[in-house]
């Protein structure tokens, strides 16, 4: 632990005036040593050392910016390392709020905005730009020197709370696992006319997505499970037909794009059956889902239009499944003990299994109707092989795990029934929004 007398001398010598360069360097070095010591104490659960470090970093009499700038430099480097480990902006923001607090997420979003200033706009992938916009990752502070001071004023927190929050965030970033790299990281993407054309051709048709969203909105709002199931199946048929058209068009053009990827949250409670539901939805749309249990998310690989359909359909079906599960109410055994958790776990597992069967049937039906085109099956087969190869390349050590054993037969039956109420035939009379 750095000697406190040295810190007082260094900080006194580096006031807002131009101090001696050696003294300024000494003050920065002391701040960085205190930051390292605090992070070590946090990792070792050493509460006493942690408290002393936070107190010293928070109590700089002459120029608090010495500590603020040291924290900002360390944070910027940690964000850059997260990109190198395969994390996307939305992944990081969600993870920080999930593991820490919304306050930490606010600090992280600012750090992301700070780091992204260092890249030319032409070298930032469109996926990153969309996520940054969704996060509102903007440089809102007037001066970098006063950034943390401005943040403290906005959040109405003390210096010690700010220091502790940054250190806790740094600790979280330091232990991030490596994820599969999806798309080019900032600084490496090159936007030119050819790449823009390829991206445009790979993107899903927004008119089709609007029709699917309208069907799924009806499915989520209806009080009749039969109608919800029929609407969802009709949405899957539309998605499959669009995917087929998209695949044939891409195959006829020069320089077709390959598989892409996205990450979809899989939140508690009952995350295991929710991950199963995502898996069956992904497979019905010729995608593959890899669940990261400890992170509460799945990486989904597939072609761009299929990924958009998977995310949209999974989100809607999860809403429908949750509504049906809640309507089933709470449950007890013969002795009056609660069986609600096991019932709901079984319910969602059964729902996912039966939905998988129905989506597969809807997809097969739409594919069969389009099979008159002799070029279709080779194209679809080549796409599935490309997706499988992408999974093998990105997850060479991937293993198939088992979901938790279902112990509530009543919940299983109820969940399967909820997914099986509608007779989903090809001639279902479902009106499609124009």
C-alpha cells in the first residue's frame, strides 16, 4: 500500500497550476498504485484494504482530477479489452446492470462513448452503430477533465461512491470471459460500396417483418390460446417463405454473404426452459443457438434475415408462454406445500418442446410448397452447412448439455396443452396484414 504521506505530498504538488513534471508523474503513479491495490483487495475480498484505498482515492484535497483521470484511463483500457474478448456494447451494458447496478451501467455507457470516439466512423460496423444508438452512448460531458465530476453531480453521489463504483466496474470487466467474435470489432470494419450492397441484400425485408410483427402482436394480445397459436404458426410460415426467397436471391448474386450472429438475453427465472425455447425457434429458422448459462444469454448464428426472424419470434413466444403460465395459477401438493416453481419449470419445458414441433411443421410446410424450384434444396442445404461450420469454428469445444429434469407431471401436461390447443393446418384462415 502506498504511503499516505507520499500521496499527500504528491497531490499537494499537483494542484490546478502547472506543477513540476516529476511531481505530477509521481501523483499519477500513486493514484494508479492505489487503484491496483483496491482492485486486488476487491478480488481477495479484503474489506479493510478496500475501504482504505477508496478513502484515499476519494479524499484528494488539491486536485481530484488526478484520480479521476487515472480511473478514466484504466476504464478506457478495460473497455478496449472487452472488445478484444468478443463483447458487444449491448452485451456489456446488460452484463453490468445484471451483475452490479444501473449506476454501474451508466458509468459503463459513458466509458463506451469515450472509447468509441477513438475510431473513425468508416471503421465501425453497422451493428455497433445501432447498439450505440440504442444505448444512447453519447459524449454528454463538457470536458474530459471534469467527466467524473459531472457524473457525480448528475447522479447526486459522493466522491467515495463514484470511486467505489468505477472500481467495482473495473473488477467486473477484468474477469469477463472470452466470447465468440461476432462481426468486425471497431477499427477494423471497412465500409465501401460493395460491402454496403452486400449488407443491404442480406438484410431482411422490412415489409415482411412488419407483417410478422402485426401477427405476433395479435398473438400476444388475444385472450384465446387457439388464436395465439395459429397466429404464431402463420408468422413462422411467412418467415420461412421470406427466408427461402432471400436464400435463392443471394445464391443468384455475386459475392453472397456468409452466416452472421447475434446475442439474445435469456433471463431468470426458468432460464433453462427459456433457452430450450430459443433453441427450437432458432432451429426452425435454420439458425443455431449456443447458451451461455452463467451470462444469461445465447449466441445465435445464422443468416441475417433468419436471425432477425428468430429474435422476433422468440420474444413473442416467450410473452405468450409467460402469459399462459401465469394464467395457470399457483400450485400445491397434497400437504399444502408450494409446487408452483416445479410446475412452471415443467410447463415451460413442455411448451418449448411442443412449440418446436409446431414451428418445424410450419417451416416444413412452407418449404414443401416452394420445393417446385429445383435449385431450392441445394441452396438451403448449403446454408445449413455454412451455419453448422460457423458453429464449429466459433465453438470448437462445444458440448451438448442436458436441461434440468422435469419433476412436475401436471406442469408438463399443462404446458404441452397450452402449446397444442390450436389445430394448425395449412388452410387455417388467418388474415395477413397488408
